[in-house]
């Protein structure tokens, strides 16, 4: 099927956003996709903040974007926008790094007051980077994501259902992408 880059834009090592993405990665893998996880927080801070385009870790991240057919971008919402660490990475990518790619934007946050961050903050940046198709994204409340002591994840039933729908839609579009490209 397709190669999917799953990008966690959380600066936290114990991030609910990252755990949710890795949970959704399992669903995409079960649907036959090759999923590559990328936690932006693991990239060198000096390279991100110093805009070192030639740093080997930034070059490798850029290559991961280039290889992907689809990209899942997950971020916690801070001050009604996506995370600064995600912004730092996106700024280092080529202008059209998402050209021809299907993108699924996801966000997590503490209040529904931030639900529009996907449409008003993240989606315009993804679009400006040339995303071929940005599917319907989803905002998940922090309270709907529970991390148990053993590290397992539980997602509230309503959020689980909604996330399954957006992930399945993303997967279906990826499944059609080669057919659309071949028809051109």
C-alpha cells in the first residue's frame, strides 16, 4: 500500500499526542500501510532552532517527508495554535515538501476552545506546503486520552469512533492515490 510518515509535534516525552499517534499508527499498519514514526522532539534542538538545513538529522527528516505518500501530523494545541517545535521543523522543510501528498492533521488539547486550531492554524500551513489532499482532521480532548501505569492507552469511545473514521478516510484516499497517479 502506501508509506505514511506519522509526525508527532509534541515537545513532551510523555505526550498524549505522541501516544495517540502511535496508537493510530497501529491501525494504519493493520490496513497494510508502511508507517514511519517521527517524533520531532528527538531532533537536535540546535539544528531546529538554529535553522541548520544541512544537519544530518534535518536532512534525514526531509528525506522521510520526500519518501512518504501520506503524512499524519499530530500536535498538542498551545495558545490556539500548533506547537513551536512542529513549526520549527516545518520551517526547515522545502517549500513544497507536501506536494502531491495526502495529509491527516490531528490535534489534542485541554479544551474545546482550541478545536478550530486545525482549520485556522495548521491546515493553512499544510496547504501552503503543497499538500495534494488534506483530509478531514480531528481534535481530541486530553481528557479523552488515558495513559495507564503500564503505558497502555485508552481513548474514550466517542473519540475512538471519530478517530477511526478520519484514519480510515485517510487510508482510503491513500489507497486510491496510485490509481489517480496512474490515470494522469
